[in-house]
C-alpha cells in the first residue's frame, strides 16, 4: 500500500486537560501542528512536550475561519492528507489505515466520516457526517463561525465516504458560546445568500430567548431559494413552534409543529415535537396518534438534526404515560415493558412498571 503523508492540524485555547488524550489519539499522523490562540494555562508546554509544532497567535477580532486557515498554513506543502480536529475530539484507533485504504483507492480530495457529537454513559448519542479531512491544496475555511471547508474550483472535489472512520467529541461544557451570536450575525451579513447560516442565526436567537428575532430569521430561511433540505426546513418550522409556544401563542405553535411534519414526514423529530405539544395540553389521544405514527419510522438519518433519544426509551415513556392518563392500564403496561428493554436499569421505568402491573391486577 502506498504511504501517504498525513498531518493533523488544530486550533486551541486553554485546553491543557485535553492535550495528552488528544495526542494519544492523533499520534498515528506523520506530523501534528497546532495554532494556539493565546492560552494562559499550560496548553502550549504540554503540546510541545509531545514534540508537536505549536505557533501562538491571537486572532483579533476573533473568527473561526481565520484561525482555521492560519492553522492550515502550518501544514507542510508536501502533505497528502490534512486532518482537522479539535483537542476535545478522539479518533478510534487505527484511523490512519482507514484513511489510507479509501483515500488511495478513490483518488480522494475530501473524506466524509462519522462524527459523534456527544457520548453519554459510554453510549454514542448525536451522530452525523463530518468532512474535515481533505487534500493539502485548493481548500480554505469560510464563515466566522460554524465554519466549513471551501474548495477551488467549486464543485470539482472528489469526495468519498468512510463510515468505518469515527471521531468522537467530548465537549468542554464550561466553555461559553456567547460569541456565537455576534459571529453568526456577521456571517449572515457577509453571506446573505447562505440559507445554512440564516438557519443557524435563527436558532442562536432562539437559544438566547430572542424568540421574535428567531421567528423572523426562521421565516427568512424557509423563503430562501437554496433552502431545499427537508430536515432543516422541518427544524425551522418546529423551532418556530417552540418560539410561539414560549411567546404564549399556542395556536401558531400548533400550526408550525404540523407544518414541520409536512416538511419532513420521514423523520421522527417533527412528530415528537407535535406529540409533546399535545401531551402538555393534556390531549393524550392526539399525542398517542402522533407518537404511534412516529414509531413507523424505523431508520435515522446521519445528520446533525437527528435525535438519537427518539430511537430509545423516550417516545415509549410518553406513550405509556398517555395510555395511563387515558386509563388504559393494559396498554400502559405493554409499552412500559418496551421502554424497559431500552433502559433495563432505569429505576423510574421499573417503578412505573410495578404501578401498571398492580393496576392491571385490580
């Protein structure tokens, strides 16, 4: 097998607690380079102790694309493969060989792979496709935040998918995302044609409880010519439902939850949002109809929007409780048993099971 020169590159700021774990994961590379953007802890010293090339440079005003591009410039020109990761991310062992096998065979310029955004109790949760592995030349980063790779010339990139390659993210929950809103506003200003960034800005307004602003930009997202991805359009509709619900406008909330289902009828997320709306209104019959329809969808998409919890015990929790409130204890018991198969050690579900068993006996 032809040997490739593979270089990992990254940006960091005050991440000394991740350095050793990250290095152990990334050391399969031929070289590792890092742009430190002004750490005040021991991040730089710890990186250098592993013979990692580190350059320190503050980015003012801060923007992720500029930092990524500077870190990419540290990669030697003769590199065949550039692997962009963050210090709170970890590859499964043997990742280098998985890249080489696919890269050479397909004359690859950019690789897509599985990215696990979060891990809970040893279980992979939110999982979607990532594409931050690329050839050395022709690529650059764009957008101040939620940055992506751009290739010149456009639409000429040879992309391959390696579903055996997995990168896991263990996020630092102490880090603030306050800067995201301003950066997203800048991103939309610089790229007003980007439906993706418009959706992200609307979502960020929602996270910041600026619900009226969020609704404005969700509507803008849905009106844009390039807004054709059903899952993301559905997300804009159901997030508008959430915003209207928080604004005390339940009729408008219900309207947009229903529109969310119409936008993406083959994914579970919009059904669940609609069902929870009914459940909270104590309309348990409508909640059941919606949840049972949702269960007919048996496959997940590998997108960042997909919620892994909807393929576990969570929907069954609401189903058995809806049956309980409707005094159908036999069905409540049936679906509680199913919930327990997904979470056999869950004390709450076990207690509910016992309650339903007693109710059925009586």
